[in-house]
C-alpha cells in the first residue's frame, strides 16, 4: 500500500476541519475525463460525510495528455490567491471541455477575479506550487489521475459514492480507536 509522502499542510487547498476523523486527498487534473467523472462522486461523498471529512486537492496536471491542464491549474492557483480556489475548482470541473485561455479569463470575470493576477498566474507565478504538488504526487506513487489517499494511504478501490463512504468510515473508525485506547 502506497503512503502519502507529503503531509497535509498550510500550502494545501483544504475543505473541512483539521480535527476531522478522516482526510481524503485527491491528486487531480482539471482536464482529465476520469477526474471529471470523479468530481460529482467526491462532492456527494463530502455531503454525506459532513464534519467527519477533510478534503484536500492537489494539482497533478498531465500536460502530455491534456494540453489545457497546466493552464487550468494556474488559473485555480490564481483564484486561490484571491480567496476563491474552491469556486474556481468547481467551475473548471463543471466546464472541462472549455479550458482555453479565453474560457479561463471569462471564468475569472464570472468569479470577480483580478484579470492582472490571472495573467500573472499564466506567466508562471504559481508554477512552483503546481510543481510542488506534482512532485509530491510522484513521491507518493501517483502515476495517473485521479489518485486518492485516505488518511495517508492510497485508495485503489471502487470510486462510487457508497464504496468511498464505506472506506472513509472504516478509516475514521480506525483513526478513533487508538485515541480512545481501544484495540485495533
């Protein structure tokens, strides 16, 4: 079982509380069709798990396969710099077939982003962050997207809502046992 090489930290994009019983990390590519399929599943899982779940997204653009993936990641990071990462994240996944620069600038306007900061993002301002995410993924054994980790361990099971919720609840129970002094 592959372990996460880089722990969750302040550089990450996080939804949920640090004290949540379980953490789900996705290494994703905004242009990847499999990530697009996983997007509504992960949203449903987040709704079902509520406060028990902390969700983390890390960039893993597969530029050789998806020509707009890096630009989309740059756009998301530019939005993050303006406090709107998750709005950009959702907008990109909901519009996967429209990720050209003109589309991204239009999304920026829709989100109320500063277009100069978006342009700076396209100029490489956020490339170190994207590269850091990508390198951390490689070190963690990521070789495709989406790659999921539950409480630091790679999850290679089924990616439907019920299977993910089952795995997350099991991981939450296992995380609580040691804290409560219960046998594993």
